[in-house]
C-alpha cells in the first residue's frame, strides 16, 4: 500500500514540475518586460520634451499678446 502512495506522489510531483517555469522561459519574459519598459521610457521622455517646448511657445505667445 505504501508503494502505491509513493508512486502516486511521484506522479503528482512530476506533473507539478511540468508546470514550473524554466529559466529560459523566465529569461524570455524578463526581456519582454524590459523591452516594454524601455519603450515606455522613450515615449515619456519625448512627451516631456514636447511639454517643455510647448510651455516655452506659450510663454512667447503670451509675451507677444502682452505687447499688443
């Protein structure tokens, strides 16, 4: 009877190991996440630059309007 329990536990553990992520799959997922974050950083930097340029442009327009 104990032998059957041992075999059953081994089968259960084997099934669980089949679902565990491998190092290769984790590395691939990490690269995907890193690439996504890099792309978002680029977009945020560009938006920040656009915001600064727009702020300066508005200041110049306000100065022009004030002189009129």
